[in-house]
C-alpha cells in the first residue's frame, strides 16, 4: 500500500498543480482515463475530494492545498536521491586520512600536492602504517592505506599504485662503486634495512635465501627516512626501491648502485573500504592517486 502511494505522488503533484486531469495526463504520458482512475484512487486513499469543480474550473480543497505545498517541498528532495551528487572541489573541507610508511607517502607526495591545488581546502592527515593497517581501514580510522601487503579481506578494494625494482644506496664516501659491487662484495658488506612486519618487505632476503645466502644485517630502522643519517659508515649498504633512492639522492649526497642479483619487483597497493567506494570525493581521490605519472 505504501509503495503504491509513493509511486502515485508525481501524478498527485501534477493533478493538484494543473487542476486539470487532461493536462496532467498529457504531462505524465498517460491517457485521460488512466489519470482519472489514478485520481479516483488518490481521493479514496486521502479520504478527501482534493479538488472540486467550481464553475468551469477545479479548485483545491484545504487538504489538496496542504498536500501540494508539501509535495512541492518533498518531490525535489526525493528526485535528488537518484541524481549523481556533484563534487565542488573548491568547497571540500574534509580531512582525508592516509596510512603508509614514509617511503609509501613519498611515492604519492607529488599527487597529494596536485590534489590540494585542485581542492585547496582539502586536508590530509598522514598516519604511520602498522601491521594492522587494514584493520584500521575496516574500522574507519583511515580512508586509504598504502602498503606492499597483499590481502583479499572481504569489503576491501585495492589497486596497484607502483611496481618498484630495487637498487643499492651507499654514502658518498662508500668503498663501493658500480664496478666493485658484485654479489661477493654485497655479501661481505654490512647492511641496514627497514624493520617492518610485512612479508613482502623481505623480497631482498627471500631472493638471497633462494641462492642459499644470508646477508649481514647490522641495523634495523623503523623508517626509511632515517637511512641517510647512517650512511657515513663507508661499509654500510641499504637495498631500497629505485624511486625512493632517487628521492634521497635529490636530498643527500649518496651513491645509487645496481643490485648485483635479481629480485621480483616491490608492489605498492592503494586500499580502501567498500563504504567509501561510491563516495564522489573518494572516487575522485582514487582517480588522482592512481593516475600514471606524466598524465
């Protein structure tokens, strides 16, 4: 009964505003008999004639006048439910929270800058990633998560943001150079690495294990950006993604050397939860974050 009433509201609004069954039928795309049957049903449901003939015209009853006023307010709101929400970038004042390691954030820093140029009042809150970052996503504590971790958790979407090959970085006074850093020299050197629980961060050690090798790790760091402070040691090496190495080379005097063995590339994924999947703002942000460099 309620569903039937709701489907008749557009016809009721036209009948009350036109005060003419023939014109209302034409605008609704109905025949006059069909509109007459609809009007008869509506009068019965509202227990009121709604409009009565006065001379050669129809006049609304008090209930008909009240219903027309209410429908003029209600119908535009109902119609908006089916219309796509427009996104006004200059009016966005939301805070968007992104979780990732410092290296992950470096990969998207230029894109974040571009986004804030397009949406100047949009604010980003950057959180350090943890092994439970996807739980934080599910719980609504973060909007997006950047991670190399692969998970097919229910209700979670992901797209690959980057695929990074590895290089070796050393201090400017390092003993090593392109020619001297072969596999034997690599294994004799001291190494530092990022101490994080993600299994895919162990790509270097997994590749060495396949050859029956194990490097001498002397230093575990909680963030990638602490690396330059330790490169004064001429015998210390770090194996990092190539684009991150280039970022560091723009900030510090370091050497970038080729990794003397093959590894699989490091994938970096952008994750988001299904509750934000259809949000106009988050759809636009995903388009910006997943856009290829140079486009």
